[in-house]
């Protein structure tokens, strides 16, 4: 079958503004959007620029706006989208070229929540042990692949780019509720800031966008509750 693939193109070295280009592409219904982009680049326009690495939903590098929703290009198939497919860069982030967005601000926010184990106790002889129940407490948020689909779909982030965003809160949650970690108070202090968790208006776009199925809103509410509990 043929699909009509529209791609929002932008080359900062020649274009005054982004513009749509349309490509007719012969596809199999089971092809993924990433396959289509690779095909266009190989057969129609070698200058088309996009990020990808693993090709299997693990690295998080090919999140983009596909038929109006943030998706991983390597996970969404033609048979889920139909014969008209539009692809644009993630909203709310500066475009570097075509489907490539500037991620340094996103990763800067990620770093502010100290996304690593904090524990100054002497190292045990073997691993720091944890019960299955304690591990389950933060299991959902370990699944994050830092694709930015959530943060870039969030209207609160669009309105206020200083908002730390759902991805950074998910990453903070992963450590705040880890029984081996001792940095929760520091992270809760950071997220109690005016650009922290209170910027979330429970709009749920993030949950819809997350390719890992993480219950992001629940994670945000749990972090908010921990901040309130800390004050109490
Ligand atoms: Fe991507 Fe989900 Fe992680 Fe957000 S929480 S960065 S959507 S994997
Ligand atoms: Fe934004 Fe998700 Fe909250 S879309 S407002 S972070 S529920
Ligand atoms: Fe790695 Fe899609 S290419 S997640």
C-alpha cells in the first residue's frame, strides 16, 4: 500500500520557518513510522534529519509528534495510523533541524533532581539489600527511557518552560521511594520549588504520551504528597 507522509521540515541554514513536505511511500501495514523515515531518507531526500538508535523502544531517541500525538517512531505502525501520516518534531522544544529537537534543557532539568543513588553509609560487603516489596514501591518509574514525550506534551510546560516537567519528576520518584537512598529530603526540597510539582495541573497528556505506560500522574501526586507530609 501507499501512504501519504507529511513531514514538518526545517533547515536553519536556509529556511525562514518550518514547512510541510509530502512524500508518497510504498509501505507494508506492519512497517513502523521509523521505517518510513528511513525509506524517505534513503530513496527520496538524504537531507531528512531525525534521531534514532535502538529501533526497538529502548533508547528513547525517536520520540516525535505523529498524527498529533507524541509517539516513538519505532513503536507505532502504519496499520495503527492509516494512509495519511503526519510527523513533526516534539512540541515545546527548540528545533535543531527537521525532527531533531534541542534536548539540553530537558536533560538539564533531569540533572537537577539528582537522578542517582545517594547513600553515604559505608559500603556493605555485598549489595545493598532490599525486599521485593521495597523494590516494587518504585518499579513503575524505573521504566522511564527519557524520551521526553511526556514533558513535551504537557501544556503546563508549554506555558512555563521553567517547569521541571513530568520526566524529571518521574526520575526523582524512582530514587525518592527507593529504600536504599538517603537523598529524598534534598530532592523534595528541589521539587517543592515554584517550578516543581505544583506546576502540574493533572492534565494527563503525559500519561497518554508515555511509551512505557508509566502512571506519571500518580508518581507526581506521590511526590507532592511526600512534600506535604514533610511539611506536616
Ligand atoms: Fe518518556 Fe515516559 Fe520517561 Fe516521560 S516518563 S520521558 S514519556 S519514558
Ligand atoms: Fe502536565 Fe502531566 Fe501534569 S500533562 S499538567 S505533567 S498530569
Ligand atoms: Fe530507540 Fe525508538 S529508536 S526508542
